C-alpha cells in the first residue's frame, strides 16, 4: 500500500483502505468505522476503491478465490445460472453454428464452472463457447485452476487470447464446432470489444461488475452490451444494512475479503434506487433474504 501512497491516481484509495485496515485491529474500532466512516464513504460512493481494484495481483487472487467460495456456499449465483441455462436451451433450438456467449468481468469464472457441470448433467450436446473477459491477470489464474479438472477429463478446451475481433471470433467458432465446450479467457478491457460488429454474440452477461464502474462507465457498458448481443443478463448485490452487519461478522477473520465485501456493498444500489431506475425492455427480479441481489434481463426490440 505504501508504494502507491505518492501516486496521484491512488492517493484517496490508499487513504480509504489504510483507514479500513487500521480499524480492523479490534472489533470496537471496526464498529466505530462502520457507524461513522462507512456512511461518509457511501455518500461519496463513486469514489470508493476496493482492494480488488488496486494493482496488487496477490490480493486480487485471494479476493477472487474467496468470492468464488462465497458464491458456492451461499448459492449466490443460482438466479443467473438458471436464467443462462434457460437461454442456452432456447438458443440451441434456433442455432446451427456454435453458440458464443460472453461474461464481462468474469473474475474466477465460478459461474461458468457451475453452468458447465449442470449442462453435462442435462446432456446438453451442442458446441458452446464461453468467452470470459477480464483485465485482472489474477482472474485467469483462478479460472484456469478451477477449470483444469474439467479440461483434463476432456469435457472442455481452454484458450487464452488478448484480442477479440471478428476474425478471431469466427476462427474460435470454427475450432469450437468439434468440441462440446470451449472456454476462452480474454485478457482485455471490456470496452475494447466495441470494435466487434453488432450482435456478434448470442448472449452477454455480467455478475458483480456494475459496482466496479463509475456512473458514466455504467452507461457506456449498457451501450456496449446492447451493441454486442440481443440479450443481456445482469446480476449484482443490493446494499442493505443487515447484509453489511452479517458480512462483517462472518468475514471478520478474512480482512481482504471483508474489504471487498463491505466496500462493494457500500457502492451497490439499494432496492429503492434500483426499482426507480427501471430500464426499458428489462425484467427485474429481486432475490435472497440475507444477502439480497437482483437479476435483470434486457432484450433488444426486434
Ligand atoms: C467483483 S469481480 C466479479 C467476478 C465475477 N463476475 C463473479 O461474480 O465472481 C469484478 C471483476 O470485473 C473485472 N472488471 C472490472 N472492470 C472491467 C473492465 N472494464 N474490463 C474487464 N474486466 C473488468 C475486475 O477485474 C474483476 O475481476
């Protein structure tokens, strides 16, 4: 953290994170931080920078691994997993060439691992390409380690690329035709995908990404996803005081995880904000009792 202190782009982030980790020294100072400092951060929430967004690959890896663990044990991906499987079932009926779907900010690809297991159980037998886009190198380390087992059993092939244009996409589709599942790890900024022609992908989705974007980036992301595919499926958490307190108790022994969980909660929308920003052509569902999240499905007209 010290190495970034003098960097103008990270000065405020270092201050926020240092204060948070100092507060974690004892439960009383953390309770003080939660009552007096957290509401201040929430009021200026577009300026919050969590540890995962700082250039520390070791911490990023740890946070992404633990996020996957949380998603497994809390069944935190169920709504989007079921929705994507439903979309794939209908795409399969309409398609002749391999289906290509993409996850923006894919992290450790826990969602794709769960989808693939379920599709294997359902005997889904149609070539399918999962493109995971993330700019954090740690995400591919975590995803590779997680999917290696499936690869060694011959259930999927993994490819790593750093650029995706229409030629690369067509080549991937041609190579995927003889495989059941292909996972493509694309190390890039999602906004680089702008150059792909409209509707290049069959489905686009993101989970727990929106709170990493500024309001302007969020609007850009909505334009980008609407350009890339007919349908977007999006999942993110909702801010609740109850969720913040329960997370603080359960993640108390894991400081880096607690940082990611609490800072991202503070950046998340609350239910009232979310329902007031209803988007045209989108269906919104609310899920989870203890840890609330939303699932939004947006389809383009025509
Ligand atoms: C909280 S993680 C969520 C990971 C995964 N989707 C999940 O739910 O487990 C957010 C991820 O988005 C990535 N990310 C944020 N902005 C991005 C961008 N513009 N392009 C690519 N990846 C991005 C981060 O590197 C991080 O891995």
